[in-house]
C-alpha cells in the first residue's frame, strides 16, 4: 500500500545502520592492509554508531514530515481566511 509506513521502520533502520558500521570497519581495515579481526571492539563501536545514526535519521524524517504537514495546514488556513473559501 502506498503512503503507509513499513512495518517496524526502527528495526530496519537499526539493521541497516549496524550493517553499515560493520562494512565501514571492514573497509577501513582492508584499506590499511590490516587483519580484518584486528581490534574487534572497533566493530562494536562502529556498529553501534551506525545504528544510532540510522535511527536518528528516521526520527528526523518523521519530525520534518510532521512540521511540513503543520506548515501546509497553517498556510491553507491562512489562504482561506485571506481569499475566502472557494470550495
């Protein structure tokens, strides 16, 4: 269905962020020509940071969508008062 949110967007954002953090650490180690398992705590740190960042993006998008809806409703109301209702 169009326009409806997907089921559990927070879970998919968390998964995507975690995967991005893991891939970033693998890339960093491979560019530096280090063993992939060197300093495994860095994987956990980047995976956690990726999950937090992805969830923050989802929250930001939801807040911006609500702000836009409020702004459009206020402008629509203002235009109705200013020009009269043509509907």
